C-alpha cells in the first residue's frame, strides 16, 4: 500500500466532506449534528476507500467514479428513509446523494493521481 496515496486521498475526503456539509447547510433548515457527522464521515470514507483500493480499472477516472458510487449507496438509501421533506422527494435525495458521491470520488481520484502523482 502506498502511504502517500492513502493520506492524500483521506485528507481530500475530509475536505470534500466539509464542502458537502457546507452546501447541505446553506439552505433554510438546520442540519442535525448526526447528519452533519454522517455527511463528513461518508465523504472521508470515499477518500479512504480510494486510498486503499486495489481495483484494477482501465482508467483512473473510472476508479474514482466506481468508488464514489459504492461508498455513497448506503447514505443514499439512508436519505430515502428519513422524514418526508416538502422540498425534496425521496428519489431526488437518493439520486443527488449518489451523483455527488460519484463527483467527489472522481475529484478525489483526479487530485490524488494527477495533481499529487500518487499512483496505485
């Protein structure tokens, strides 16, 4: 395992976790502490998973996309189980959680592999 890759990807996951939390809390409703921690740790887990992963995909961007989707699915199903919100449907929460997870996975992989040159 490459320690440099693990550290960079995990730190990027933490950073994107706070970015995601900032975007989620920019609305009118206050976000409960449990949900805030879930958002931050979920994105951190994407970074950690990318850092330790040994998946052999043809291109680095596919790796980030697949890892982002895999680690976002539990949070997306959890978002569907929450209380009904008049602003968002359950399907919209499910799709947006997965899309953002894919985006963060892609960005973490891009920055880790291309910018910092921390290859697998």
